[in-house]
C-alpha cells in the first residue's frame, strides 16, 4: 500500500520543480521530503524524477504515475469533502412523507428555505395517508412525515410548528358566498363533502364537533378524490371543506373558497412533523433545526 502523504510529496515536487520549495509547503525539511520521495521510488521500483542542480523534473514513467496519482488524490479529497458535508447535514438525502399540497403554505415555504440553505441535500418526497407514512417512519423508510396532529406511537417523536386554515368551498351564487366573515353557525343545516384521504377524517371530526347537537348530526360525504377535484362537488345543497389554501385549479365555475371562523378566529388544522427516535440522519437534524429557528419552538428530545 502506498501512503497518501507520499503521493502528495511527489506531486508537490513535480509542481514546484524543487524538493526545497515542495518541503516549504508542508513545513518540513528538504532532506525529509527528498528521503520520502526516494522511499516511494524504491517501493515502486521506478525512478519518478530526474535530479539536477536546477531542481527536479519527472521522468517519462514518472509523468504517467504522477498523472494517475493526481486523479487519485482528487478523488480522495472530494470524498473527504463529501463525507464532511454528509456528517454536517450539508449533503446527502432527506426522505419526506406528506399529505396535502406542496404548492403553497408553510410546508412549501419551509422546503424552499431548506433547499436554499442546503442545495446539496437531495429531497425524496412520498405522498400518502397517515397510517402508511407513519409505518414507513417506523421501518426507517422515511426520515420525517408532515401529517395532521401528533402521533402516539412510542418510537416516534412529533412536534407541531404551524397550522393550515380550513376552507369552505361555496358554489357560485350560494347565499353565503358574499358573507364578509363566515362562521360555523352559518353552516347549520348544510351538507358537507370532504376527501376520503387524509386529512379528510380529521376534517370530518372537526365538522361533527362544531355542528352536532341534540337530535342533529351534520351530513358529511367522503369522496375518493384529491383536494383540487373536491371543489367540483360544491353545489347548491352542499359545500366542500378542505385544509390548505384552496384549489390550484381556477376557472369561472370554480367555487368561492372562504375561511370559516369560530369565536377564536379562523379554524385551523394543526400540522405535525413526525420522525423516528434515534434517526441519526444529519440532514433530518438540519431540517428540524431550521423549523425550530423559523418558528421559535424547541425540538422535543429524542
């Protein structure tokens, strides 16, 4: 095996054309560097340099050897830089699970900020339901998942940094379309349509909690469609309910999206950041640190 420092000494001698000047770069004596290069030549059984009073020049076989040695050292240096970046979370991969939309809102803004701060980290995203994504976290197939609420699974950690507003989709001409501030009490007697996929079940629970009463339970239909396609189900006798920032599809026949309020303000759906305890991916650590700084909230202990 050839020691890396011997290759560096030989390359420095070739670059400077002098053992003396090469030795100065490493802070060692000329005689020390000269002996190390000579030792390398003996190990190889190959003369690398022609020596004279004017300095040193590589031999023909030395040129070929040093050319390969330079490529090897470049790869070693690049590997060292990459390893240090990986250890610091400045490179590598981050496996992200989510449900909802990446087109707007806090999650979109956080991902942009993360990419700007650490562009060398590759983000792999997976969209799915809560149960599937939490299972993937437990099996170390994801690093984190952005889902509604918190997780009670003992091997997972959760924190909530932001909430998404709840929107009511009102069809064109609906009696409530021009109401300045829409309240849940305005929606008594309405029928609701939500997505069957997450976070549809959580939205259904919120509707039920706010509008149920003695002898009355709101009518809620779950459709197996995306949030954008859900808007098409708004009609005179039913409204849609979704979380986020309204559909990305626009058109003259699309419903009007309105926030819905209670006595404390606009109704929000809490979004949770979930990860597996013991996950030592530095890229995950960087992401959590970014969230903590951005929202001024501590990260729960592992």
